[in-house]
């Protein structure tokens, strides 16, 4: 997954290294991966509890953790060699550490948060958008609470994040003699979601010109060509934005291979209740919205990234734990209201 004869930086390194470590320790086969990823999924449920308890209360954390235990898509992805299970755990850990750093901004917390953020980016390149989310969050937060302290957090966390990513960037420079900080994937996914034959999802149509180009040149060519396609037909690009937004927030799988009635029913009956109660939870917590600003910006950044590149339910999955925390708060509120009425 890290390298092939013609692509040696197409993917970031962390998940391939994770797979290599599992194969080295337990041998080839799917079951070791599934078992290890199931353990990671269980740890994700634990992290949801800690994050829910930190931002709201213990009961909300407990409910959110239970929902994560039974949420079908988290279980589903543990059976595939895809980044989602590892990435969700790392993202949750990063957000938890970030929230802890805001409450207790000592140097140790900042360094650990920076390492976690760097590892998350090395697992999934789309998370580079999160760096901008982090900057926006801290900048807005600084409007209400000391600028000096917030910029100190920004500086240390981002410095450690860059240092965590740096060995991979140096490796790429050594191979290509050009600056490739993360991957050569962005041009391909940009083309995939916006080429003349794109439907907003995965597409396997590639220009013949890239066959004779190097990996880096191919990435740049696809980026430039995609921009040209967008300029030639901006109306179609706007339509694709809407389509990809719909694909990202769809209530049932977009991929035909998982569009059977059973898959659709499982998706609909697991996702819609979470969506409705999470929106309700956002309304219930509106008076303390600043505490959840990073959640909101994560929702926006992940949606925006999918609208620009490829829209898929798969790319929505990493933000589901944060929606589930809002959902859990709503369920707790409903229970408290119902219980208080019953006592009257």
C-alpha cells in the first residue's frame, strides 16, 4: 500500500505501517486485522465516553459510548483493510487531547496533542483541513479568552505536528527531489470527483496523458486539468457540489454493491435517529456553543472536503462519534424530562 512500481507516495504511511506490523506479528490473513481493528473500535467507544464526559457529563458519555458499540458502520469497517477504524480512533484521541489542552495548557499536553494530530494526518491526508479548523477554532476562542495563551497553544501544537510529519516529507523529497509533504493522491481524487464523466463518487476514467508522466507530474497534471474542466463548465461543477453534499449526508449507501434492501434498512434505521437527535442536541446546547465549536468546524470541514473531492458515506463516518455525543445528550434530556413528568 505504501509503494508500487509507479506510485511510492500515493498514500500516507501510517495505515500501511499498521497493516505491516499486524502481518509481521500474526502472519498474513484477514482475521488478525479484523481482530485488531475490533479492539481499536472498542477503544474508540471508550474515547467517546471520555470525550462526552469532558464536554458534557458522565451520563452523556455513557450513552454515547453505548451507541458507538452498536453503530453498524463502525462494526462494518472493522472487517475491511481501510483507514476508517484507525483514523476514527486517532481523530477522537486528537480532539480529546485538544480539549484537555484547552483546559490545562501545559507543555506536555500540547506536545502530546501535536503528535496525535500529526499521526492522524499521516493516517488520512484529508485531515490537513483540520489544521485550518484548529487555527480558526483557537483564533475565535481567543476573542473571548487571552490571545497570548491561545497563540502559544497554536505554535507548540503545530510545531510538534509538523515535526511528526517531517520524516515522511523528507523521505518523499529524497525520492522525488521535489517537495511532497504528504501524498500524490490529491490530484487524482480532485479529478475523480470533478472530471467530465464524474457522478460525484468514485470514477475510474483517467486521461491518457498521465500514462507517460511521473507520479508527481501526474498529480500536478490532474489538478490543472480538473481546474480547467471546472472553468469550462462551472454550472456542472456547482451541480456536482450539491450531488456530493447529498452523497456525503445520504441516509443509505451510495455504492451499488451495498445497496441491497438489508443494507439500506440498517443504514436508514441507524443513521436517521442519530441525525435527528444530534441536531436536537445542538439546539439544546446552543447556550454553550463555544464548547462545541471544534465539533461544528469538523462537520463543516469534512463536508467541504467531500464536496470538493469525492462524496461518500465512508468519508462521513469519522465525524459520526461527535454527532453521537450530541445525540446522547438529547436522549439524556428526553429521559430526564420524561422521568420528571412521571414523578409529578
